[in-house]
C-alpha cells in the first residue's frame, strides 16, 4: 500500500469534514424554506353575460368582496382572483363570463410541521434527530484522530464514524417517507373523510390538519374545506435529498477512505432489495387476498394493506367446493408422472452414460429435438390420440403425457449426473460377477442420489404446474388437477378472488418449498446436460 | 467413457426401450397426427376426410386475424426472451457476488419459477384491475399516486402487461442458467485480467461473456421454445380479446381448435409454428456451434 504522510491524511479528512458541515448548514437552510404550498378555494362566484366594469360585474364583485371579508374576519389569509372567458351568444353578440375565486394560499416551512401533531411530524423529528446525531457523532469520531489513516483507526473512532454514516443514511431514506406520509394524510385521508368512509380516528386527524393549515379559523364543514385544498411539494424539500446524499458521501470518505466501492456495494444491496420486493409482491397479493372477504376484494375504496379481518373460513369454503379433491388429483398426477418418467428415464440415461452402441447420437438428437415439441403446439394431435386410446378425461392419460414430455429433461439431467460419477466402482463390481442391473441399482443409484432427487422434484413440479393439456383433456370436474380446478372460481361474470387465491395458496406453498430445496443443484444440471450433449 | 461389460449387442437397446416407447407414443404420434390433419379435410363435427393439399394452410393464412397474430407472436417472443435474458444476466451477475443474505436472495429469485403460470397470471390479472386492483390500492396507500389509474386502458397496454408478466416469470430460469455458467468460471481469469489492468467493462466483454456463452445459448434456445409455446398468461389475462388483438399463435390456435371447432386451419397453424421453431432454434444452434469451433 502506498505510504501516505499524516499531513495528507489530515488534509483529506479535514476536507471531508468541512464538506459535511457545509451540507449540514445547507440542509438546515433548506428546511427553513417553504416545503409545502397549500391553496384552498373558499368561495366561487360566476357571473355570466357581463363585461368587466359594467353593472352586473360590480354587483358580483361586491358580493365576492363581502364573502372575502367574512373569511378575513375568521382569520383566513385570502386573495381574490378573477377569470374572464369571452364568448359569442346566440344573437351574435360578444359577451364574457367572469368567474371570481376567493382562495387562501399558505406556504409552510418544514419547521412548522414539527409541532403540528400530524403523522408526518414524527418522521420529520426522526430526520432532524438523525442529521443532528450524525453531525455530533462525526465530530466525536474525528476528534484527535484526524491524522490517522482510515484503516488504522481505533475501535471507538471507527464505531462513531460508522454510526454517523448510518444516521445520515437513515435521514436520507426518511425524506421520501416524509413526503409519502404527508400525501397520505392530505390527500387520501381527506378524500375518505369527505366521502364519509374514513376509518376511526379520522376526526381527530382532520382537526389537526385544519388547525395546522388555518389556525383556529376553521368553522363549518371541515371535510368540504379540506377536500378543496390543493397542495404542492416545493423544490426545497426535494433538494434536501442530494444535500443529505453528499453529506453521507463525505462521511463515508471519513470512515472508509474511498467512496466508489462503498457506493457500488450500496447500490447492489438496493438493487437486490428492490428485486426481492418486486418478486414477492404477487405472493403478498395472493396471501392477503386469500384471507379477505368477497366484498373487500372487489371494493374500490378498500384502503388497507392487510385484510381488516382475516377470514379463515375461506379455507373451509374452498374445501367445500372440492379443492381437496383437486389437490389429491394433482398429487396422484404428479407422483404418477414422476414415477413413469423415472422408470423410463433412468435406464435410458444409464445406457447413454455407460454404454457404447450404434445410433447413440441419433437417440441423443431425438431427445434434444423432442424439447422443441411442446405439448401445446400438438394439442389437437394429442387430444385425437387420447380419444383413440380412450384415455381422454382420465388422470392416467395426463400422467403419461407429462411423463413423455419431461423425458428429455429427465434424461439430460440424469445422464449429466451419471457422467459425473466415475464408472470404476461399477466395473469392479462387474468383474466380481455383478450384472449391469445390479451395478446400476446397488452402486450407481445410491451415489447419484442428489441428482436423482433433483430430477424427480423437477419433473414433479412440471407436472404439478401443467395447465394447458389438462384443460383440453379433462372435462369431468372430479378428475381436474388443481391448476384447472381453481379456474372454476373465475367465470365470465364473476370472479371469486378470495377463493381463487386461497386455493392458489394451497397449490403453491408445497411446490415453492420443494423448489427451494433443489435450487442449488438445478441450474448446474440444466445447462450441463445441454452443453455437454 | 469406459463401457461396462455389455454381454449382448442388443442390450443397450433394451435399456432404451421404455423411453423410446413412451416418447414415440405420446410425442411422435401426435406430431404425425397433426401433420396428417393439416393436409386433410375436417368437418365441423371433427370427421376427418380426404387429402386437400394446402387448403387448410390457405384458410389459416387468409383469416383476417392471422397477420396481427403473427406480429403479436413476434413481439411477444422477442421482447420476453430479449428482456428476460438481459435482466436475468444482470441478476445472475449480482447473485454471483459475495454478500450477506445471498442464500435468501437466491431462494427468493426461484419463487416465480416455482408457481404455476396460471396462478401467476391470475394474480397479475387481479393486481392490474382498474376498479379494485391491488396495484392502485398499494400506490394510493403509499401516497405515490393521487387517484386510481386505469392500468389496462387499451389492448396495446394490456398486451404490454402480458409481456411484462412473461418476462417476470422467465427471469429466474435465465438467472439460474447464467449463474451456473458464472460459477464455473475459474477465478484465475479475472486475476489475470486485473493484473493486465482491465476495468469492469473489459472484464465483462472479454472474460465473462465469452465464458458464459454456452449456458446463455442453452437458456436462450430453451426460452424461445417455452415463450413461443406459452399459453396460460395470455389466456388468463385477456383471452386474446378484443377480437384476437392480443392473441399469440398458440392462444389463437387453441381458440380456433377448441372454441371455433376449426381443426383444419388450427393444425395448419400448428405445423407453421412448428416449422418456425425448428428454423429459429436450428439457426441459433448452428451460429453458436460455429463460434465455439472458431
């Protein structure tokens, strides 16, 4: 590592600390600038068929002035605006329409939120505490150790600097939370309150919002007034984010000595978290919807992220609608298909891996080609064939088809596994008088167990999740596997989402668990078979 | 590869026999039936008549829905395979890093792969409902939007959502194929590249991509086949409505065969789809084999 003089280190650290301090001051300045602008329409008056300055106009104007005065006396800060629209009436005369608006515009800095008792006040408090704490900790962490290179810091200074970084990071993350919480109270809660659908405790919140916006001025219908309030987040609040980010960066430099590596690692974590949330989102939806009541699933104004009541009886209801039977069918189908696929696949893979014979490559090509023939393209052919074999509408027919179309994968995966195991043991056994069948069963199969289990589960899952062939072939309800069975809950005119997802949940959980077990082995198997083949 | 003592010349064929019987009955026969039907006259009641030459193909191609359906199929395959390969590749690169919680992240990525397509499609169908869908609910609750958005205003947008769901469920497969390729790369290559002063992009272009190419090829070819043949997503979300405007070849074929009872044109479409798949996969295989030889 390059030797750095303590003066250089001192200079670098000092620069970082000064930058952080500047950003801290900037953040405080930004917090003092207006963060939100609220404008409420208090009174509107339209006057038609008039010109600016004529009799009607003056009359309307005086009416508006009177209204405005009344609001002024109540303590509102009002402005009057007028909008003139010209138009030609049926007689061909040009007249104009004047619309007067009495409105009140307030803009508040973030400090104002602190004492307002709104939900966002706590968030703002947390932001301030984090920023202040971060600054204090950074100073404490830098005291007396300014000339020490970051990798030779003592435990205490390092911990303090590290904590400063985390606090700055949390403050940064809380800024959008602050905005979201505000939007939630000012827009969603107010709308619900005005339309009479608010949850408990909304009265209190509305009172606080009213007091926050207009002091004690408000009387009359609070919901109506608040629902006319338009609000705007100003740039200063958004500017807080880059400022805090720069502060975080300078603190990171103080802690780690370099920025790029830490930031790229942070970006990676953010990517992973975002990806995980996106992937888990449908499962969250399935889970919560499966336990909601029918009215809640189709309620436009349902506003909770979780069911208000967990309806466990959904599970009982779907059992009454035959879901257990479908699950049973799926189990029979998947177990049967897997068994057939393995009984046919293991010998074939064994021969492919251990024996020399003419036409081996032809067979391998055939196996690879059969991947291309998805059952869906062949639907018509398959249904004709099953009719002739009298296997349509039976689970046995489905088993055979699933087994056949999974042969290619099974042989690929198994052959790859067998090839990765040395054949010496089997050869020794054969010299001792074992025949090939015994060599396979006694020696190779136990050694290849992980690969076999992977293949087994993979075929099982494919058969379990298969949908298209089953819809075409199975018409009797009691023979349907679960994937087809759940579609009975969605007809053209009504979809019973809660039952659909409750049964989907039952169909998914076991498979996801199985899949997680083989995840490690699967990827390697999938490609190795293809690459080597 | 050492051969075990095989006593008779016919023995290997006995080992292969069950597999061959199974696949011939349930893969080869349907293919033959489809090809036979495609060139035969079929009545509405499903009675197979004599040889009619290319009449079924002409009927299938002349149908007004055929052109849009082929275009949709093309968009569907290219966008789903292309984007899922790109995103899957990036995710595999990330998951190949060493970080805390890596095992959990890998298990989570498997989730969409393990669910049945019809279930996954039903969930998304619910999520993007305008009136009570969960996406609007969540966004409203988080305060990101102020009023409900109609996420499926036109059929083009609905088709885009279908492509999106297709990408969503395809990513895990690509990720795991590429991941296995990445894990087999010897770390020495990267060390050598670092010594030579290569930056991230140079390493990516000259070390990573050439070495994961075989895995990427396999996953892309298999993906083209799967995505081309994918049925439940479109069937669940739009059923091809309105008027076949969101159909791909497979869903169109299904509707023709089992709703409209036009088995003749449907089998002709099967043969067409089949041929396209063979050609595309063949070209891709040949191209990559050439590259590997060179």
